[in-house]
C-alpha cells in the first residue's frame, strides 16, 4: 500500500472512530430526552429543525465547495473564511425574521422559541463546518474528528443540563449552537498554526477570483436536497399532528443516526480522494469503484442490522411510550441504504464537474419524493411517508 493510501485509511479510521463515539453520545442523549420530552414537544422540535433547512443547505454547499476546490481554496484563503462568516450573519437575520411566520403556519407548541434558538445555530454552523473541512483537505482528519466530537459532547451535555433545569423542550434546540463552538474556535486556531500543503504546480487556467460558479452549483444542489428531506417532516406535521410527528421524527432520527455516520465518513474520505485522482490523472474509476463497494457493504450490513433491531431497541432505549416509533424504523432503512451509493455518485459527478447531469437527476428525485409525500398525506400513512427516500433513491 502506497503512502497516500495508508494516509487515507488512517483518515477513514479516525472519521469512523470519531463518529462512532458521537453515535454512542447521541444514543445516550436520545435515551435521556425520550424520558423527559413528550412526543408532541419532540414533534415541534423536529418541525423547527426542518424549518432551519437554509442552515443545512448552506453548510452542506460550503463543505462540498471546500472539498472539491482544494487548489482554489489555497489561492483564496480569505474568501474561504469570509463566505461562511457572511453566510452565518445572513442566516441568523433571515431565521429571526421568518420565525413568527413559520410559527403561524405550523400549529406546533413552542415553535417560535425553538426557531429563535436555532437561529444561533445558523450563525455559527457555516464557519465551524468550513474550518473542519479545511482541516480535512490538509489530511488533518484526526484533528477535525476530535473537534467535532468535542463539540458534540459539549452540546449534548448543555442540552441535557437545560432540560434538567426545566428548559423543556428548549434544551433540544440549544444543543445545536453550543456544539458549534468547539469546532469553530478550535478549527480556526489550528488553521492559523498549520500551513497548507503545497502543490507541485497550480493549473495554468486557475482563476484570480473566488469560485463563484462552484459555490452557486453547490448551493443549488444543497437547497433542493435539503428541501426534499424536509418535505416529509412538514407533511407529517400537516397529516399526523404534533404527537404523530413526534413518533415519526423519533423513528427517522434513530434510523438516520447510523446512516449519517456511514454517509459522512464515506463522503469525507471519498470526495478528497476522488478530487486528487482527477487532478493527478490517476485511476479515478478504480477509486470510485472502491468507494461504491465500501458503501454497499456497510449499508447492507449495518443498516440491515439496524432495521431488524430497531423495533426492539428503540422502545428499550427511549421507554415503552415510544413503541410506535420503534415499529416504523424498518421502513426507513431501504432508502438510507441506497442513499449511501447515491451520495458517493454525487461526489464523483461533482468532482468531474458534471453538474447539469446532477441537477437533472436531482429533479427526478424531487419529483418522486413530492409524489410519494402527496399520496402519503392523502392516505395519512406514516409508513408510506417513511418509504419516500427509498422511492427517491430508486428514481
């Protein structure tokens, strides 16, 4: 195994280890909140989190831009820092302005307060994500993973403490902005103290302006992607009520925990490796095939196991009042398993600058989700709603 491959394996190990530890923290936090937060309040929290979709879209877009424009990042480091700072301020202002409108549109308890608290997540999240992503482009996977794990631990402890003090369900939302403090501050300090690796030479056609087109493409993809994910939560709120949304969202987040760990680890390793393979003229197809095989094996093994054990494990973890949520977990797994493959494919298309094809596929996915969600609302079927991701990835 060559040195680059060994370094990728070590980076992947740190990513998996950090996110596995984070998964254990999330499970412990879920067990605590399951016994302290009612299904109706958790449903309101899920709706508030979905309504903060611009935060997820912007952070996802900035992270993808940083991963796939490594040489431009080295030429324009000031732009790389300025973008998330300005984005965070805009997200904070927009979130605060829209909070009363969303509270009137969705009839959910405590929604206005939850939205105002999550606005601070939008203020900090873009900068925190870009800092840890820049560390990964420098192959500092260990530092990035430890910063994210530390931030997550701090956020979960703060959220649990606020719930214990009677801030229910505000502690659920407060966890997010607190979790961003460690990666934002620690990442900025590490980036200042370490130098970026130098390339042998930069491409002759490197532009002297920030990669505005790449940012626009990343944001366009991220916004549509996040909207299609949030659509199911909004539909649950309209069709199932606050309590039904609470059960649906509990099952969704439990299923998404392991899927998110696998997806993030694979993408964070696959995209930089695919970018280097494309720039160096090495075997891009071989790297892509390796990543697809890895995603397929992990999805079949771990997500299949999670789907089989979910109906038993979730009520044991959260308490007997969440049995309805446990019975819904298997319905999410087919979509999450195939989503791993789709995200690796998106990374490859993004690296090869095949964005027109990506947007074409994304429109098909969005149409499939919208159709299944509409039928689910008409039938008031949470099971069919849970399968919307599977129909989308099949499309």
